[in-house]
C-alpha cells in the first residue's frame, strides 16, 4: 500500500534484510495487492482490510485508524457541516477501497459535498488541500506522508460516528506462517512508533477544536 511504503517501508525493509534472500516490493491499492497475493505474484501484503479474505489467505491485524476530516489551516470553517455546504470535497476515486469507504460514509451521514477533484493518490489529495483547493476525509497514516503537515492542514472534529479502517498483514497459509506472525508483530510496533512520533506528538486532536 502506498501510504505504508512511504511512511514505514524503509523500516520494514531493514527488518527483512537479514532474514530474506530476495525482496520484491510493489505498491498499489488494497484490492490490487490481494489479487496479486491470490495469483502468487507476492507472498505477503500490508494493506487495509476491505473485503472477506479467501480461505487460503491468513490475516494478522496490525493497527486500526479513525478517519479524520482535514482542510487548509487558513480556512475559517470549524464544522464538518459547514465544509459540506460551502467547500469542495476532494475525493479518493470510487475504484479504490478508501474511496468507496469514505464516499459511502458521507452518503450515510446525508452529506452531499460538491466534488471538484477525484484522485487515486493520497499525496496528491493532501497537496491540493495544502494549496487551499478543498477538504477530505483521511487517516493519520496518510497524513504522515506530508512533512510538517500541521503547518498547512488542520483537523475538523467529526461529531458523528467515525469511520475506521484496519491495516492488516495478509499472507498465504504456508510453511512460513511462523515467520509471518513474527513479522506482523514487528510491523505493528513500527507503525505504532511512527504514528506516535510523527502524528500524535504533533497534534492534539482535542485541542482548539469546538466541542
């Protein structure tokens, strides 16, 4: 998954290097990685959980993230409802699991924001927001791909029930199962440390937000 690769990909590769003879890394959407795993093109995938797993795929939970509402720091709006009525939403494309999940959540909450941009790349979405072109729903892991994000982005409180996504390690149920289990533990630790240092230590989700 792109956000995993950009945030903790190097740390994962450093852990794997002494244990694995050959490493072949690809990035992509959750659905694309699951398809590659099923075809035998890859041995494991770190991605978001978005569908039921085939019986031959083993899953190890890593972390669970809440989706956040973010917009340019210079905008005066402080309510999600205001953003939906007055500002353009920048959407993840509907052919991606994140796009499906976030657009469905907006629909279930009876929100119908105008959409000017639809992108399949989180980096491009965050760059557009930093330039003042719209707002979106995203997660801490996506946000950590932008250095000094708190200088250009602000978080708007979501008062409704928040949508969540689960990051998991997927692998084939084969003779390497013990190694995969240990790898999942290591990746979970890497992710938690990264989020603590580069997101939660930089922002107080309850500070300066309307109650």
